[in-house]
C-alpha cells in the first residue's frame, strides 16, 4: 500500500434528485492520498462534498463510481477490514437517547465485533471526560457531552484512521480544546486523523496536510505551510493626500495604482510586516489620507483556485 492510510481514485457520487429535482453531482471524480500518521484537513465551504466523502469512507453512503482503499483494503474487495480500519465521528448528533454513555460504547463495540476482553470502555470514557456520566442516558447529556460520546463511539474498535466531520461547528471553546487535545494525543500515538472544517484557522492550528474541496472537486492539495503561503496574501490600500509621483518600492511588495488614485500594495504577511509596507509608502514621499487592508480569506482562495 505504500505509506498512505487512504487512497481514493476517481471517486464520484451522484445523489438522485428529489421529485422533480435534477440529480446532484456531489463528488465529481476525486483523487486523493492521505498519508499515514498525518492530521489531514479537508477544507471546503458548505455543500462542497466533505460529508459525502467522509460518509463514503465510513461506509454510510454508497459511492457511484471510483475506488476507495482504506489501510490497504479496497472497500469493495474487503469491506469488513476496510470498515474496521476507520472510525468516524459524524457531523450529526445521531445518538440513541435511551442508551447510557457506557451502553452506547458497548453496543458500538458489539457492532464492530470487538471481543468483550478487548473492550476499552472505561479507558474511552476517561479519555472523553465522561467517567462520571457513564450511567447517564444520552438524552440527559449536554450537547458538548454528546459530541464527546460520538468521539468515544468512533474509537471503540481502535481504528487506524479517525475521521471527524466538522467536530467543532457550533461548540464552545472548552469542548473545542478538549477535542483538539484528544486529537493530538491520538495522533501522537500513531493514529491518522482526518478532519473536515470550513474554518481556516482550525485547519491552520491542527493540520499538517490539507485538501481544499469545492463543488465536488479537489482544487488544492498541499502541505499546510505551502497552502498558507498562498493564503496569507494581504493588500494594503493607501488613499494618498496628493497625486502619487513616485511609487513605493520594497522587496516582497507588489505595487499597483487603482483607477481612483489609490495605491494597492500586496504582500505576504509571513514575509513582510504592515510596518515595512507603511515605511515603503513613507519613503516614496506619499502622505496617507486613508488606509485599509484587504485580507485574502478562504473564499478568495477558492475563487483564485477555481478561476483558471
Ligand atoms: P459538505 O459536507 O461539504 O457541506 P455535503 O457532502 O453534505 O457537503 O453535500 C454536498 C452536496 O450534496 C450538497 O449540494 C448537498 O445538498 C448534496 N447532498 C448531500 N446529501 C444529499 C442527499 N442525501 N441527497 C441529495 N443531495 C445531497
Ligand atoms: Mg458536511
């Protein structure tokens, strides 16, 4: 298999349209390798196809075409081994309200045919901080506790690959930190982690490899560092007091004049500070009437990457 935890080739998913609706091409031929041991971010706006991809990996959604290989097992050839290699914390809170936390973990372990002697229910309850809620019914747990329980369920069969689908959408800071420290710990122990998010900062904080998907296609696939270099582009727009005669000049700064007389200076925040940009402006003898900065956000990156 090489050193990839997951290999995806030509993956397509077409959802049949509801009555009178056209069909939906949610995934349009995805090729993606996810290295073993990485924390891999699947980044993309709502509707990009992230959950569809994740749910196909999890065996919850049936693909239309293509090949999925999980931990060396082709999903179609070895469905059982392939499923046993991956654990998924879904985006939706789909817990059985009438199970206790402990029972939810035990039942899940049963579904994965984990022998009683090999179950780690107490260890998992401890990891997710629910030891004292072990016998509480899921319906009595707070939203945050339910999320943690979902994480626990994803771990019962000690999968090689853990997938978290928008784990922090709408959760409070405390839970977020708890999830991240769990993720780091599991990754340190060798687990490959895949997480989807539409928050750039989150991918920045957690992931070492990132794929950006948009409208069912991978539009970028790179290390975090390389991608951030592309993303941290900023533009400072200076409206001068007087007409500009000399344009600012400095390494790492691209300068252009705009139709309204403004001077736009583009730079990369990790290379050049705002202070250096301002200094270049002053050195050119430009008196500043007004200044604003334009920051590339994820949306810009999508636009840039999907324009061709
Ligand atoms: P994401 O997780 O990136 O927000 P999804 O994978 O949930 O994206 O959805 C991708 C596209 O597929 C969206 O346009 C969504 O409306 C559509 N879609 C998702 N699930 C279904 C379904 N069960 N039936 C029809 N369309 C679906
Ligand atoms: Mg989703």
